[in-house]
């Protein structure tokens, strides 16, 4: 072969190679530019809650917020798209774990362009986009709105066009001074009127938060041995019968009925050394004990003025007090044992755990009445507060807006004090009228605590799931899972058999649910 044809062939091959590489680079460069563009885009988190016809009532019924704003819009509407950033500026103040003012106003939106929402938007007479309505969350549930209707408890928001205008309108309705620059725990107007019964009524949501937090702590940090397993079951039994939140009662009942199936088999192993850790919680760890909406990531009644104050411990105390006043006389000793064993086995603050259990161990005679156990828990709480008062004062670790106090203060229960005194006195030096104290505890942690929750729960109808929980509560009985009989009081056996029967009937009716 001559050199010229050979050179031509080589040149041809080189041209083909370079052309293919150029094409590859062209395609690759577009992909690279596209990926670079994607990384430069900031992911904007929506703070307003997206609602539709399937979850509208449920979300508004369950929210702890006092007020709700619903924005009706259409996804094709340019004005709605342009307005969204303004609405989000206000929504971030009230929604989400980093909200500056959580639990006060629920900011939501409904897309009327979706066919699923047509009837919902018609119920609220949506005639233009965007349209914003304001009212109590309960008034939106199964409700509607007419623009010319007299005495309508849902109102159209007039000044909504800008974030400043909307927030100014909200401030007028709530007599507040919220600002668009407010950040978490800054410029916070925390409630200071402790005589306001509405505050404790909202604490039921913190009780749910505390319950799920405690449940997570148990599964994340503790060995579930046979003895701690029994104490966990006892505590869950008390929650089933007397938890102020219906959701937590229902969840606890399902855990108990299915405990042996939810919990891994090695939790009952003979060597008692197996643990349930973060990598292997099993079905029990994936179970939403207070519903899938909890935890929410923030506190309301138990919120501190700083990030590292109040929170879980406050919520747990409210839970324990609410349990102590809701039990019957015959259950007081069982509840005392369940609470003490729960703290001793599962509370992860070592010093707190030891102090509390020492106070439990100092009790020499059983509790025969609800009053006796409720007053013991009240006395114990005050002793803890008294000890922490001095410690926090010396170390400057207390919450400046929520200092530890002897409970209840005079402004909440003047009749609890038999004699007037001046200055700070120790808890044991006060002449208490314990009958009046018990009345206060029963009303504060019993009637008032659940009033708001009960009002909203009347709208619920959960069918067979509610039937199990209502059966547990109405009989004041205790669910007994297989294998735990020796750790449970004999009085619970009858209901254990009933629960097992109910469970077997459910198996025959439909496949077992998955709680993952």
C-alpha cells in the first residue's frame, strides 16, 4: 500500500474520532451545565401546609393552633405564583419546627385547580384567586363560608396583597406585635399570665410530644430486658386507660395487643443482653404511638424562652400529673408502681432518675386512693422544683422567663394556702390545705387540660380502632400480651383474654396491618 492512501485512511479515522469526542463533549457539557444549574438552585421549603379534600378536616381538627389562615389558589394563576413568596414570609413565622411563634396560627393553602378540591372550594365560595380566609380551625371543619352571610365566624382577609399587609392584619386580630424579622426565641412574647386556663388546655399537645419522645428514648437508649419489658408494659397500660390524648390511648392499646409481634424475639432472650438499637428497632420502633403527625418538633405550653430550657421534662411532668388525677382509687398503687418503674428504668437523666426513685423508695405504705397518689406526685414535683431553684440560681442555668416556683402559686389557687406569708418560703413550711390542692390539681390537670382536645374529638369517628380503645377505657382494664402475665396484676387477666379474642377476630376478617 502506498503512503498516500494510508495517510488518507488515518486522517479519516482521526476525523471520525474527533467528531465523536466532540459530540460526546457536547452532550456531556450540557449535562454538566444542567447539573451545575441544579446545584445552584436553592431548595425552598414551603412552610404553609398543603391541604386537599382528603385531609382538610383532619389537619384543621387536630392542630393545636388557635387560629387558621386558608389560602385558596390555582396553580395556573400567575398572580397566585407571584403571591406565594409573600405568603411564605408570614407562614414561616408560625409553621414548622423553626417557627418564631409556633402553635398559634396554622397557615395553609388549597389548590382549587385540582379536581379533588372542586367541592371543597365551592363550599367556601371561592370566586377569585388568591382568596384568604381567617377563623378558628374548628370552624373550618365540615364548614363553609358565604360572603354575605351574617355572623359568620370565618372571615375574608382584606389586606393580604403583601406580607407586611397580611401580618399587620393578623396582628390586629390577635392584639399582637409579630414582625417579619422575628426568629426563633427572639422577640418572643411568651405567655406570662399563668392564670389563663387556655394555656393548660393547649398542653395536651405537649403531652403527646412528651409521650412520643419518651417512647423514642426507650427504644434508642435502653436495653429491653425481661424486667424492663414488664415495666414498659405496665406504663403503657396506664397510658391506655388514662392518657389525656385519645390518639395516644389508641396507639398504646394497639402496641399492647400486638406487643409480642411488634417487639423482636431477642427482646425476650434468656441471656437478657440483647438490645434494640437505632439500627434494629423492629416493628415496635416504627409504630406511631400517638399518630403519624406526632412528634411535631416543637413545644407550646412547655416552650422555654431559650433553646435549651423547658421542653421534654415539662411535658413529662404534665403527663404524670394528668395521669394521677384521672385514675380510680383502685388503680392508684398500680399507677404509682408503673410511674416509678418507668422513671427508674427508662429516664436517661441519671441524677434526676436517682432522685426521683429515692423518693419512690421512701414510700412505705401503698396508695389506696387517687387523692393520696396525686398529692404525693404534687409534693414530689415541688421538692424537685425546690432543689432546682437553688441549683439553677447558682449556675445561672434556669429559664429567666419561667423560673422554678412552688406549685400552685397563690394567683392560681389562693384557697390552697391556709395562712398568708411574706417572702419566699420552703414548700414544707407552707400551711397547705390539701383538700383544696387536690381540687385544684383535678381541675387543672384533668378537666381544663382535656377540654379543648375533647371539643375537637367529638368530630371524630374511628370505627373499630376507636372501639378497642373505648373498651379499654370504659372498663378501666389492662391489656395483657402473651408472655407478660407474671409481671402484670391479676386484675388485668380478664381483659387480656378479651383483647386476644378481639385480635383473633380481626385476623379472620382482614390481613394484619403494617405499621412501617
